[in-house]
């Protein structure tokens, strides 16, 4: 199943670590909370991913399934897809926000360094 967010290298966790470092909060309780929230979101998607994987593996059986069974399977798959897309959309928004915050902190550091060198 697809999802760049369901693995050990969650971009959101990376962005939160970078944000904590660039804002001088590395190792803080806030950083730990944000990373824990990202991991919770990862765990939220895993069961949906597994159920969708099972449905995909069972697709050969659907050729011989009744119309009712086929409709039921398609409804389940659609439900999983909608839920995964919802979570993915939320994660993408959160990653974009963290990337933006990181950019702001980086620009501040560069500006401060530049002003320091001009003195």
C-alpha cells in the first residue's frame, strides 16, 4: 500500500526535530510531544493500511463473489481509502507548517550570522 508517511522515517518527525534544533528547543518536552503525536498518527494509519492490503490480496476471490459480497468489499475499501486520504492530507498540512516554521528559523539564523559578520 502507498503512503510516504507510514514508515520509520516520518518526514513530520524529521521536521519537528529540525524545528526544535533551530529554535533552541532540542530535547524539550514540546519536541517530545510533537514527535509522539506524529508517531500516534503513524499508528492510526497502520491498521487501515493492513486492512486495505488484505482486501487487495483477496481480489482474486472477488471474481467469484456475489454482487452483494463485491459491493460490501468495495464499500470497505472505499472507506479505508477515504480515511487514509484524510490522515494523509492532515499530515501533509502539518509537514508544510513545520517546513514553513523551519524556514523562518533558518532565515533568522542566517540574518543574525550575516549581521554578525558585518560588524
